C-alpha cells in the first residue's frame, strides 16, 4: 500500500466516506461532520501510520485533506 493509499484510507475511516469524495476541497468548511474529535482521531491515526509526531501548530492546522498532505510533506512523508 502506498503512502497516499494509507492517507486516503485514514480519512475515509475517520469520516466514514468513500475515497472518491476525498479531494483538496474536503475540509472543516465543507464537511459537516468535521469536529475536534474527528480531527484528533485523524491526528492519532496519521501519527501511528506514518510513525511521526505532529507539533501542536500542525495539529491545529490539520483542517483539510489538502492541509494534511502539506503537513505530511513537511514531516518528510512522500504521498
């Protein structure tokens, strides 16, 4: 499984959506179910899957699918 597939699987699992709906506009402003609990679940699963530790500012900034890709890129995780 590629890193992008793992990333998509995590988002799909946390938000209960099919992979097909995941795109750069998927975020807290467009997803009604996006709340702090979902965001923290997302953080925990991403940290575990990619063996990283996110900084508090990254955790607060993880507000969209696109932002997550950028944060992982900054952590030297290639998607």
